[in-house]
């Protein structure tokens, strides 16, 4: 889910059935009318892809998982393909494929206008490779590789334009979770300390330019409460107040510059929650802030121009041990924010 330059929101691909079949379909949400409308479908059905808003207003979507039918059976395949959505004409165009297949890689727009895509899952193993996309040419080129594979890792843009990546697999030498930063000027990855937290956290950059690594899956993919802060001053991680309850597969979105953790699974993997916790920097702790109309995990959330928050998709627990995709969407209006129609 990506907020477009004109304020609308694009949702594309994903899985819309319990058999994990990937989809080509896309939808557009218009905050002015509070309604969804169909957009042109992608060229390739894909789920667990990664996307980013380009400087020209287009949306780059890369990788993910597709499905094929072979001899009557359904198989998942990891994708190298990439395409760009052009909102002004409601059209997708193919661009050159990546060098590596990638499921759920990290993706960030760099200050020089290029796009960094790194890690992900690649044919039964995590990937360490990274590559750069140049929108003007629509081409990819390889760049420095990360030190460890980072499947379902997280990333954030630092104040100097470098990219912080955290989570993923343990370092094979130290057996510890690590982080690293991509130095854009030198086009290389450098160590960024030992991560004090989960394997698959969510990263959120605070107003003081430090970065929080928030919860996510821990050992054996169990939800965790741990939260750590990466301080730019000493380039090290520091433990901060944990979430009130364990959380994984949640969404983190900005609420007036503070991270709001919405939904997710936890404290047991079979449990889906509707609660939202907000980080209060003055108190250095998390507070229960809101509750969604429905419990959801693997949801998407984005802040709209007026300060409201759009939540869409995800999985809702129907019965014990079963989580199926949902088409529901909510719009949250914090205090002081009203709908555009009043």
C-alpha cells in the first residue's frame, strides 16, 4: 500500500484466498470521496512484493511470490520481475527484471533518485545481494552485498541519507542478530551494531533522528515485546521500554511523528489483536491508544495528508489456527483530525 503524490492510495497484488494464490488486481482509495475504485491490474500476479514511490510520481513494485499451475498442482515461484504504476494514466509498464529473485526484500528511495533493493528470500535461502534501480533508464545494476541474508528484514532512511537495515537471519559467526547501514556515497554496507530485538522488527525513525526497532517475530517466529533504539551519536543499539504485549505481523504508522503500532498477532501466534499502542517520548513508554473495529494481522496502514490513517487488508482470525485474508478497510481520525467532508 503506497500513498501517491496526489494523496490517493494504491493497493496492489497480495493474496486474497486461503490457498495463497497471488493476485494481479489493484485498487485506488480516494480520501476525498472515502471510496475505493479498481485500478488497472499488474502484468504479473505477486504477493509479498515490495514497493516504493518514485520521484516522478510512479510506484515501483518488485519481486514477491507468484503462483503457477503445473500438472494440475499449484506451485509458488519467486520473482525477479518489476513494474511501474503510472497514476496519471492508470497504466502499468514493465521494466527490466532484477538480477536476483526476491521475496519480501527491503526497498528504499535514495537521495540521488535511485532505488535500493536488498535481501529477501531467494529460492529456499535468504539473499545477501543488493541492487540499484535507475528510474530514468529502467535498468538495474548490482551493488555491495549485505553481510548476512535479510529475509523479512526492515529498513529506514537515516538523516544523512544512508539506509539502516536490521533483522533477518542470525550472523553465522556470532549467532547474533545484527544491523548494517548502506553508505550511499561509497555504495557499500557497513556494520551498525548488534540488534537488541526480534528477527523481523519494524523500523521507525523518530524526530530526534534515532530509530526504533519495534517487536516482531523472535525465536521460532513467536511474537515479542522487545523494542530497541539505534542512536546515531554512538551508532549503537539501546534497550527501551517494551510493548505492553507481544506483537508480530503488525503495522507501524506515523501519528503526529510518533510510531503507532496497529494490530498483529500475539502474544500467541494464534491470537490476532485489534489494539494500537502509541510511543510517548516524554514518558519513554507505550500507551494503549486506540482499538480497530476488527482484529487484524499482516495489515497495511498509511498516513493520509489530513493526518488520518488508512488501514486495509490483512488477515482476520476466523477459527482456531486459521487466518484468512480480508477485504475490510478502516479510516482512523485522531483527535483534532476530521474528515474532509466535515
